[in-house]
C-alpha cells in the first residue's frame, strides 16, 4: 500500500515540475476536412498562377 501511494505521489510531483508544465503540449485536434481542402486548394491556386493570397481566396471561394 505504501509503495502505491508513494508511486502516485512521485507521478504527481513529476507532472507538476516546472519543466513538465513548460513542455506539456496538448494534442491538437485535426482540422475539419473542408477547411484543410480549402487551404490546399488555395495553396495550389496561388502556386499555379503565382497569385497573391487575396486573388487565390477569390478563385477558390
């Protein structure tokens, strides 16, 4: 029993260390498929015609 409590305490201490908090990065959710497709289409349109961002946005939208 003592070792279980000590193990949990050690885990909690490691989780709250300054370096652990600084290095913690929550998982980023996947972007919605439509948004990703739109971004890719804009990038291709911009690269194909060397368009500026605003023109590419109008072409895709």
